[in-house]
C-alpha cells in the first residue's frame, strides 16, 4: 500500500472539492473533505473498475448515497481517469456541466445512479447487489466467473435516518447479500447541528439486528479500511456495514467538525487557511498533487490489464457456452424481443379483472423474456404477479420472483438498482393507493429513464369494503403528473395485453399499470385499435351519424361509458383513454379526429378530475371522485358516487 500516494489523492480531493464548491458558491464541502481518505482507498486500491471502459458489466459499483457530497465522486472520477475533464470540475453546479449539484446517472461518466434524496442510493445499492447474484447464478460456470463484483456505497447520518435505508437494509440482511459493502460516514453532524439533536440510536446494533456484519473504524486509517473490506469479503452470507468515525470538513482549520461546513462554501479566507494547513500554495486553486496524477497513470494500466484478463476469460466462456452467450446477448441488449410471446386471447363478453389479465400477460412475457424478474411488496396474490420460475432467496439466486416484503419505498429503490445494474428487466407491484409510499423512487426512475414496470392493482373505489384508506382517488392523476412516467389504465383484458406490451418494449422510462380488482367485460374493438391506442386513446365505440357527445373514459369507466351510450338517445362516441398523458401529446389533428369540434365532451374516471378539465365541456360534464371513498360493497359505492350507466347517461 502506497500511503503517500493515497494521501496525495486525499489532498487532491479536499482541494478540488472545496474549490469546486467555492467557485459555484454553493454545494457541500463537508463530506468530500471528511471522507477524502476513504475516496483515496476506494479508487486507489479497492475498486475493480476500468475508467477506459466505464460500462464494463463486471465492474464494482460505487454509489454515493449521500449525494450532496457530489464533489467527492467528481474529484475521484476525474483523478481516476473517467471521461470527466478537469475543466468540468470548475463548472460545478453550472447548467450543462457534467458536474451537476448531485450525481446524475447519464450525465457523468462513472456515476452509477442519481442520488440526493437521502437513502435512495443505499436502496439502489441493494438492488445492484441482488442483480449481481442473479447474473452470477445465471451465467457463471464452474470454469468461468464472468460476473463477480462488489457493490459499495457511502452513506451518511442522513441516509441512516431515512426509513428507506432501514427497509432496504432489512431486506439485504434477510437475503444475505454478502457482496454488498456499506461505508457509514459517521461524523455525527447533519444540517441543523449535532446528531444529538435527533439521532442517538445505536446504528451498529440495528444493523446487527438486520443480520449484517458490522465493523467500526476510523476514516483516516487506511489499514483499518483495507482490513475491514477484506473481512467484509470473507463473509459471503451477510452484507457488511463499516462505520467510520470521521470529522466533517476535515482540513478546514476553523470549520471542520461543525455543521457550518456541511453545505456552504468555506469562504475565501477559510480556503486560504485550509490551503496553508494542507500544504497547498495560497493561490493554487483546484490543486492536484503530482503524486496523485502519477499514481493513477500507473493504476489505469493495472485496471486495463485486469479488464483484459476478464475479456479473455469472457471470450473463453463464450466459446465454451454458446447457448449461454446467446442468452447473455439478449439479456444485455436494451430492447426486449416480444415477437414470440403467446399472448392470452379473449373473446368479447369475457369478464375478468384487469389485474388477472395483467397476470396472464406477465406470464406470457416472462415465458419468453427470460431476464424479466420482479415481485410484489407482499401482495403478489392480490397483484397477480407471481411468475412460475421459483422464488429468489438467499438459498436460491435463480428464482425470478422477488419477495420485497412490506417495504414499498425500498422496493422502488431496489427496483431502480436492479434495473441500473444492467442485464435485467424489472417489475414490482403493490396496491395503487400505496404507490405514494414509493413515489420518490418512481420519480428517480423517471429522472434516470429506467424502464421499470409498476403493477398497481386495486385502482379505484371499486376496491370496496377496505374503505377510503385503500381506495385510490388522486393517485392516478398524481402519477400522471410526474414527467416521464407513462401511466396506463387499461379498460379490459385486451387493453391489458397491450399495456404490458407497451411497458416491456419501453426502454426510456418507467410505466405504471393501473389495474382493477373487479371484473370488466371485454368489448368489441375496431380494427387497428392497438395502433391508435398507442397514441393514448382510440374510438372504442363509434356512433352512427355525427357524434353529439364524446365520452372520454379510462379503465373501468369504459365499460360504464359503453353502457351509458347504449342507454342514451343521443349520438354518443366512446373513446377509451389508455394513457391520458400520451394522448395529450398528440397533434391537434389526431385529437380532433377523436373529439370533433362542437361535440359535447364528457369525462368519466373513478378518480379526481385533475388532468381532464381541459377536455370536458364544463365541470358538470365530469363524472369523477370529488372526495375520498367510503367503506361498502363496490356495487353500493358505485351507486353512491354516481358511477351508474343511468347517472352517466344523464350528463351526456
Ligand atoms: C430525503 C432527503 N431529505 C432531506 C434532504 C436534505 N439534506 C441534504 S443533506 C442533509 C443532511 C445530511 O446529513 P449527513 O448525511 O450526515 O451529511 P453530512 O452533513 O455529514 O455531510 C439533508 C437533511 C435530502 N437531500 N434528502
Ligand atoms: Mg453527517
């Protein structure tokens, strides 16, 4: 171990970080300065990466869960030789730079996931560690281990306080993810001051309770860190938490150890003092120690040869296992081939819940798309999401059904990590009303353009007796307003096939499926409806003559609209809106082809009206929910809330 070189790296991280934050006049110098030695140890010695091939599938993953300390990763990625030029460090937090305020997946070479919402990165790391075990189980042979890497993350006090971390840690411990190694930057400082204000629990005991291996050490003791990592690697059955006592902002003579250095520039004066204390010339901004540069020049050669050795092994594996290699190529390709899927088929008049139809579509896809994995937050029987390829567990890494437990937020974060890792297509499931428990993760999936599919069943007051807590009212609308989230609310089993197809073909963002608990009747559709439905909406039932009224309905309300149209004496066209947001993005001509000028427009959806107002002729023309649900049989509730053909017909 070359501690002199590591010290030079740590010094450079401190210098680059404090100067980056100072230049931006905003940001967080405390974490990068406080954890600089760990950064040096990680990028200097521990991580198996190849900056020249940053997408190498078998690289170790490093995730800065405490995303506010972003200059930590930027400094290290630059030093290590990722595609992050020196000039970018000087443009920290500027529009268009590769050094945004928090690490953003897809913007910066070497950044594995978007972090900032505390705890999110931790949950992503759990997902990545699971993905590693899945791919290793699938592709490794006794002769060749083509997948064999670790997942590391750095979490702070904030991450440790967040509930998502507890959920994800509990799951990771249960699953015995031995190749997950978490460093905890225990500086006992958060924004408001000392952690004594709000956080005095024994984190070590907590994680031991989760069935983790826990070690404690000093952030500034390289040997201690290396030994801890070695011990972590020797424990294949438990994830490891390495708690490192540290000093926030270490190196700043007057501010270190205080919350003042958490999220504010040091200031010109203190930067001068700090440079003096660190042995950097007074005006040497963005200083990089020559020893650090020289060290990484050598390190890159070592990384390159390690990578070449893997490639050679990979080629040998590929030629020895041509069938596996074929599957590998399928798994690793971004697009999913659905051409062989034997879709369940239905007849007009069939009556089944879209959750059931969803389950059938999922099974049909899973039979052909062998890298489709997923599960539910303990609601698989209700969500109808179990696929018949065994359970994923500590003992069985080959099972394709995850049991996330009752942990919706972590499920969302873990799903993101599974997807980000590469190689897998991921779905997860819960009741629609609990989508709110995982909303931050859905938002991050969208920001990161991850094609995760959310199966949200029990999508309205038709849930019935469980009452208002279980009856989504605002949930569909609130998912639709997250940019980049495609929300599909299919109206029958055939639309559900299309919805699953849509979700599985998507490569650039999450899809939420809103599915019913109650039965819906399969209705007759015009030729070519699928192509039109891809535009978000299509004419489900045409009337004779010019339509006087057009009903825009989604999901279960399409059946209702068809019945109401039948009862009405007017010329009524029924439009099924599978994806409201997609429909809104169509050109005026398409929208007009469905909603002719002059027609009365009535909207029916068993949710709040927000999102639909622009279409409806007036407020009286919207059949929606104007409050929360009630407990009762769904038939009684439908009457109570006016979701009857008679009532809808009365406003046409
Ligand atoms: C979910 C979430 N809540 C709040 C914040 C705002 N925030 C950013 S950093 C921080 C304190 C974090 O403390 P710690 O993790 O100990 O970081 P340190 O001060 O040690 O750098 C808070 C509350 C956030 N980023 N994410
Ligand atoms: Mg802290």
